[in-house]
């Protein structure tokens, strides 16, 4: 356990202190996403300087959900590395028996394994830490669950990505 902690500390120190090769924003990113319903891994690819595709594989108790988002990025508050982004997408996945989900303040319980399919939105801020390959994002994810709904809710999300 101690070796793992030391390794992670050295690895994170290396990532934070390494210099970026150019002043331009990144093209690719991979990282972790912590959300209101699922937490998991994410990847982002910029098709243009302000248009990105983001994919998230999120895990929850007894289930997995795959989300795809189309995002438009724009400068925010005249800060060099801070971007405002918004977009839309969809999700699909499954949730296991006995899993509770809170939609719009109501507790919806899945009594059998269930398919999840729906539409997603995203609205957030992303900051690329200067002179490092790390980007941090904070967003809101409105979601409409269609397969077992319709249910609507908004979940917060926090992302940490390694950019390259």
C-alpha cells in the first residue's frame, strides 16, 4: 500500500510540473469524471478549436452507463485558459436490481435489471492549469431518462483530465 501511495505521489508530481509543448489548447484529453449519478473515465477530442466530442463510461452501484456529448467551447471571463462549454448528447446503459435513482426529488426504485436510454445536456467551465497538462472542469448535466421514464434531473459533474 505504501509503495502505491509513493508511486501515485511521484506520478502526480510529474504530471503537474511538466511543461506543455505549446501555448495552444489541447487536442486530446483522458481522465476521470465524478458525477451525480455515475463516476468513471472520460475522453475528449477536439474536432475544431472550439468543438469537442466527449465520451464517458460511468459506473454506479450495479450498473454502467455510456454517455456521448457534443460540446462547444468558448472563452470565459477574458481568462486565457478558462473555457465555457455547452452541448448535448445521449446516454445508454443498465442498472441492476434494487438500485435507487433520484430524479427530480423523487426516489425511483428499479425492481429488476433495467435498460437506461436518454438525452443529455452539458453546461460548464473548464480550466487548463498553466504550464501543466491538467484540465479541471465543473459542469451541470441535465438528463432526461426515456426508457424507464420520462424522468428529468440535473446532476453536477467534476472532471480531472490529462491533456495531450
